[in-house]
């Protein structure tokens, strides 16, 4: 016998079903309390030649708006180059970012790297369009103590980005860690003419243009260094952001991070 429901009960069941669907497909929303708290580094390995990457690019844009309460999400979009052979050369891609992803692949014991892949604080990796996995990784990173990292005196002069990077010394017992400095475009876009995303207009945030190890920090020894990187005279200063982070040698756990723009 088929169950029979009254109209009010049926309506309630429909509402419940809609609520459950919305809960399981939740996307982040901007929050007034996001952006404060310990920094969490979020790296997205992506490509304009990958048809499954645009949803992850959109998620990274939403994360950049700081939807997660109690932490400051520092996002980076690293475009790999191994999709360039299928018809579209990603203008933001670099073999250096593919190599960085391969190092993570080795650390996480993956059979092969893939896009889109998100890596949080160098300790968690998952498919880059999964906000539920991202929140789980954020909660784990949020609980860990972080080393204080700062970017000071950020400026652009004669086509170069200049800054001073400072980090507190590592806690006693911690091994030496790398100090990494990143120059990124806050916003970028492309009209893709060929490949899997042909005909689409793609937008990105925090697109990495340089990622360099600028030194190392040890237990009990603060780090400070002036850095200078050419960025070209055609780049608008208002579209540039700098990120610095301290990461365990061997591309391990991210111990601290900071970001700055010329507008701050």
C-alpha cells in the first residue's frame, strides 16, 4: 500500500528535502567576522585548459572574500602547465607551479597529480571545488599555533615590487623552515579561445606570478630581509598583492603566513 500524506505534511516534507539539498550543496557566503584570526594558506592548483577547474576558481574567489569565521584565509591560485598541450596555453601557467604540485603529490603519496587540487597549510589536500573538505581542513589548521609573519614597507618603484619580510623565530625544537615570498595578481581574466574551456570567460583571484624561497628561519632566531622583484611597468599597483609564508623544509607544514596590498 502506498503511504498517503495530508497536504500540510507533504508540504513540510518538500521543505525538508529542499533544506537538506541546500545543506549538502552549501557554498561559502561572506561573513563580517571572517578574515580575523590565525592565517591559513590555501593553494589552488588549476588550469584554464581544464574544464573541471572553473568551479574551483569560483570557490577560491569566495574564500578570498573571507567567509570562514575565526581565521584569515590567504589564497593563492597556481596555474600548472601540463594542460597546455591540448589547444590552449594558459597565460598564467608555469612549470614551477607544476613542480610545486608534484612535490605535494610525493608528500601526500598520490599516484598522480590532478586539477583542480586544493592544499591547505601544506597538510591537507582534496578536490579543489569541495567547500566541505575545505572547511574540515580549515578547522584543523585553525587549531594549530602559528609563527608571526609580517610584510612591511610594500611599494612598487621603477617596475619592481619592494618589501621587507619578517618572521619570528621558530619554537624550540622545530627544524629549519623556508621563508617564501609570493607576488600575485589580485584579479585576472581570460577569454579562452581553444581547448576544453573554449568560448568561456574565466576569472581568477590571487594569481601567482612569482613564488621564491627568500631565506630560512630557525628556532629562536627571528628573520628579516628586504626583497625586490620585477613585475613590469604595465601591471597596475592596485592589482598586486604580496604573500609571505614560512613552510617546513621539504614543502611541509605552513607555520605562518601574511599578505599585504598597496591599498592597505
